[in-house]
């Protein structure tokens, strides 16, 4: 073998080995588990809708660079756990050898002044954040918890209680929080304040225990006699099976004076240092005054009169803040865990900065000709190409260096290229509104007063985003087996569609545009006839539905989750126009996952193992749950689960988005191109949306699944792609290397022998 051929073979083998080692697949494994004690719930088996706990939070509270896990339990307690170094559990573990988390701190949420009363102290919302500005040294984050009785509790990074406040001071019986959220920001409203904590929530009465039921009205004696005769006739008709006469006039609605206050999403803002109330926004606040309305609106301007009717005083149409409102999207609300609040900056018009565009163009030209310095970004930028091109505002800038410094101070919020601390400082400095994603849509409040600024009403269980970047809000929803569904549109196929044929897959992706929707963008099928898990899902659904009701329609009906929007990766056709378009991704209960472009073209469709049934039939371990709940003969329960579809980033600060799909027993991670990166089993069916965060600080995002009985932490790491082939190729490379060394050694020995022969031959000739 020649040395050249051996070298080429070695380089080729090394390339193959590196390609095998640097694969794109990932492995997902369960790292730890935390028991949740389902026997503390009312039914002793699982949490009802009003008993669901807030999602756990993964955050760095003490600023040491390592994340902690904050969990609220049913006890009720607040626990600070260390997910970095789980230990093998012995006594507290459900299974032998299970990894448990080490507890760093723990505190109770019970009221210490009333004898540790548990009623009303169940946590409903939890958040973490900074109350000190970014310029402060050694700052730590605080933890704020909202309980069922509207008690707001603030803890430091050691879970030591800083302050406690109750802005409502009223206990509502038979009512629960429909949605709740907390926002923590370093913005201060008064000179000696330290940060701002805003709490928002709305409540709802239980359906079977509403306080404002219909009550009888006092009547005269004659009317009571007529009512008694009518009731006797109805009693006889009921015995004979005849229809009875309902006396609707005998009952009137008794309007509960607290219902409006409960159903309204109430806001309360507190000082982050002492807990003093700074402003509030309750039902009845900021109502429009009829006198001002009559004065400001002309009498015969009916068009202006139609568009000026808002719920609150000072509220305007959201279209006046169209650019800022579109930056708050996408909006997607499916459960109370999707309610969130954050601060942002709103302005009426997004003015185009021609001076900045000119400076950016000059900077690009300076880089091309070589007059750009990485140490000084302002060098070569800001100078006019020709004389007389500067405007009035441009003449005020005495130097490009000063303008660059001014731009660094005024960077827009959400700049992902800047450092996190710098982004937070700029965001908090420019924040002037509070953006709230709620059940009814997006609401914007003035951060310093709580006055409503504008509102964008949006429907739940759907995706709302500007998919094609045309400045209009698009609405995407998955329609499953509704039959004779009519959606907004003009004529032809946009006038509606029919899904009453059982043989045809009854799954449709319906995307409309406009607020309210004016016409449809596309209507595509998201089902397949050859689904591998469709028969299994129908069988499981029949078994579950057969326990409660034998409804044939429910047995054959599939389910879906609200779709998600994924920003297209750079390098596709949208990158040429500098427009980041968004794809809509849909998931059906038989595990079929599909992606559609803004034009309605199907990017890909694939089969995953993320299937589920609703409700799900889950197995109960008798030695734990059933015996403690007194149901030793029940081996399975029927309950609602929470399948998930969420955008997923492999790295916390990455711009590349993937897709995370969770079913009843399995989950999957899929790339934007439709490649399955990982499929993994779940410890149990999820009952709440997942938490995506890097809890082990390895540079890859992880997933926390909340099941019926525990919290499970799943780690995500890149796997060694095709390990057996890698081992074989490594052995071949070593063999090739050894052959090359032997060949080189043999060639060197042969060269030495040839040289010696030549020397001896030359000496013999010299003597002759």
C-alpha cells in the first residue's frame, strides 16, 4: 500500500467517524422525581380544576450562576430545591433507587396569626424576579406567591418572609381562581420604593354552588292559591307522563353584588420592599363618564360614536398601537397556566429612523473598505457621503460617537443580541405599560397608574399571531369533527366546509385573518387515513367513554391541542426579504404532527408517538393511592390530562426553535424541517403544561413534567449517533494508523539498506 493511499483512507475514515459522533439526535432521560401526595386532594386521587397548583419555577435566586427549583405544594408549603445534585432516595422515594432532590430551604404558607388555618392558603400563582435595578451589586431575586384568599406573600432568596398583604380582605365561599398571574419589575413608582409587584387574578363560582341562584318572590294570597293549583296539576301531569307547565314568572334573577367583582380581572400593585399598595384596578374603576363622552363626541357623528364605546375611561382602539401590539403576539390561551404578565414599551407610531438607517449603511460600507474597527463600532459610521445630505436632526449630532452612545442607551426592548443584564436594564428603563395575556385576549395597562390603555379581544383555544407579516392578526385553529362548520369568508371554498363524513378524516387547519376575521388564508387537512395509532386511540377512547356514557359520536371523535407558531429559520426564502415568517404547527390526538407555511402549503407531516385520549384511563397503584383513599377495588381512574405542544429551544439563548409534543405515554422533539430528534417515554400522563428550562446547567434545556402523583425532571443531551458504527470505525482507524506506521518503518529500513549498498559499491569502485 502506498503512503498516499493510506493517508487518503485515513482522512476519509476520520471524516466518517466525526460525522457519526456529531449526530443531531438527542436522548431524554428521567433525572429525578418529586412526590406531590395526591391524597391531599378532595377526591384523594387527583387535583380538580380549582386545586391545580402553580407551575414550578426554575431560576437563579441567589445569583451564584446555578439554577434552583421553586415548588409550591398542597400542604401548603414553598420549597427551594437543588436540581444540580440529586441524591438516591431511600425512605422518601416511591421506588428503590429513585433520584430525589436535596432541599435548600422550606417555608409554610399558613397564617401564623390565626392558629395555622389552612383554609384559603392554597397557592394559585407564583413568580420570581428582581426588585432592585440592574446597577445594584449583589442583588437577589424574590419569590411572590398569591393564595386563594388573595393574600400576597413576598419571600427573599432564602424563603424568608419579607412582607404580606391582603388587598381584598374578603373570603369567597365556593369560588376559585379562574386565572391568576404575577409580574415583578425593578420599576419604582415613588422615590423610596424598591421595585414593583403587580398581582392580577379573576375568580369564578363553582357551577353547582353558585351564590346567586334564583330565589322566590313574595306574592299575594290569590297568586299563591293559583300557584298551588298549578303545582297540583303539574304533579298529576307528571304522573301521567304529560308535559308540564313551567311558571317562569314565579322566579327572578337575584344578581349577586360580588359577581362582577369576582369575574373581573382585578389588579393590585405593591411596593416590592414593604408591600404598600400603590394602585389598584378593580371592577368599577376607570369607568367612562357619560358627561365627558357627550362633550367630546359630536352629536351627529354616528361613526365616531360607534367606535368610541370602550369599557374604561381613557381606553383607545388597539390599532393606534398596532406595531407595539403585534410585538406582543403570538397569543395562545388553553388553560389558566397560560395567563401571564410582563412589562413592555408602547408607542402609537413606529417612526422610521432614517438617520439610523443611514449610519448603518455607512458602517457596512466602512467594513467593506476596511475602515471599521471592532473596538470602536462608531468609527466609519455617521458621516454623510455627500455634502448637503444632513437634515435638521442630523446637524444636532456633533459626532457619530455621541450618537452611538445615545443609541446604546435607547436600544429597543427585546433585543436578543444584547446581554441579559443590559436587555433587562433597557427594558425596565423604557417600560411604560403592563401587557397581560388573559382568557379574553391581550390587555394593556399603564404601568404607573393601572389605567387601561387598550385591549385586543381574542378567542381561546386558538393561535393568534401575524403569520405572514402583513400587519394583520391571523387566527389559526384546529377543527375536529364538528360537521357543517361555517367559518368567515367570501364565496367558494372560503364560505365553509363540511366534516360530517366518518370515513374522511375530520381534522382541519382553519386560518383566518383580520380582527374580527374577514376572510380565510387557507383550509387544509391535518389528518391522515393511515395513522398508526388511530385504531388504538379509538379503542382506548371507547374503553374510557364506556365507563360513563355510550356515545358513539364521542368514541370516534379525535382531539387536538391549540396550534403553535414557529419562526422560520434563516436561510429559507423569507430570509432574502428580511422578513421572519411563521409556520403554524398542529397536533392531533392520534400523534399526527403537521406544519403549514403562511401560504397554506404543507411543509411536512409525520407520525409521532405523542397520542392521547380525552378523558384518559390511568392506572392506580393499589398499595399507594387506592388503599389510602379507601378504594382498594379500583385499579384505574378516568381523568382529564394535558397533552402539550410547545416551541422548544435546545439552548436557553438560542434563536433556533424546535417543537415539543407530549402525549399520554410518550413525547417527541421535532425540528422545523420535520426530522424527529428524539422520542421518549413519560413516567405518567401529564396533567399540566410542561416547564422548559435548563435546571442542570449543562447548556441544554430540560423538561419538567407534572403528573398526577409527582414532578419528573427529564434531562436532554445529545446522544452519540450510532454508537456501534462509531466503535467499529474507530477500530478501523487505529488499524489503518498502525498499517501506515508499519509501512513507514519498513520503507525507512529499505531505504537505509539501499543507501548502504550504494556506499559499499562506491568504495569498491574507488579501490579499483
